[in-house]
C-alpha cells in the first residue's frame, strides 16, 4: 500500500515552527484513530476515481456523531500551507491526497459556533460556484456565521469570525486499488467542545453510540443525501 500522503502529514507535525512548550508540541502531533476504509452506501470500497470533482461528500469520523467533508477539488492541492490553531500552535498541512493530490478531507464542525451538517439541514459546505459569501467559489462556507475556509490550504480561514482552520482528516490512498482510508486528524480538533455543546441532542438522536469510535469502515454520502436541506450563502 502507498502510504506517502499519510506519512507526510504525520511527519509534518514534527516540523512545525517554534513550539512554545513540550505540551504544545505533543498536541500538534497527528492523532491516530482507528483506520477506516471509506465505502459507498452499498458498502463497496470507494475509489478515488469515482469521486465527482466539486461535490460535497460526508462521512462520520472519528466518532459516530462527528461528520467530515470529503472533497475532490477541481485542481491539485499539493503546495501545502503553514497554519496555526486558535491557541497559536503552528503546524504544516502538506496538501491533498490521491493520484492528483486533489482529494482533501476536513472535519465538518465549524471552528466558530460548532455548526455542523445535521440530518435536517446543513449550513456548512463546499461551494464550487461564486456567491456573496463564497466570493469566486471553491471554498468551504459556514452560512450561520459567514466563516470561509480555503480547502486548497488546509482549510485556512480566509473570512469571517472562525478562530482557526477546520481540523484535517488524515487520508491514506492505496495506489494499487485506488481505495481511500481515514486514519486520524491533524490540527485543532473541536470534538470535546462539540460533545459538550450538543451532547443532549446527540443522545436523543443516537443514544450512547454518538461518541462510539468509527472502526473498520466509514460510509460516504453526498451532502444532498446526508442532509435534507443545504442552506447556501
């Protein structure tokens, strides 16, 4: 299996600039969760070639209640970006995955008010077309607070009140089979705050499995099938 994309992202945490304390250095390392094969709604392995450019895909990872975006960008995202968390911790995003380095995955939990795609509606998503908030497009926008993230640069904040980039979901791409796997996160996670804020709602919707770890496989759906409505701005 080709693991170069994943290994580069993991190694990048060791190359971050000027870390203030050993504790912060530890926090910036890649967080490795259970490895999950990305599959379609039939349960078949999802191939990178099957992804449609510019379409929002959603899967849950690393917990059953934490949605993530999977996006095949119209252009390669291989140049990387130097980023910082809200606490000022530096880290290096090394670019997209897949044959053309155009596939990216990020937590779909907005870094401002923790807006996320629900089954009823999503106020956050990738916009390929221009709009008053998205500018020329090809950005991730959160319509609840008008935060805008650049998926070509590690989901860097380019507009709005969000205090840090979206957390990166670490992807592995198997060049032989063209399969994709989620294996961890990198950057500023929001999971603890997410469960603290929405714990009661998630308990009603999902019971005790809301914080269950995703293992072995993660089902990928288009956002249009995941949420009944998508509020675009």
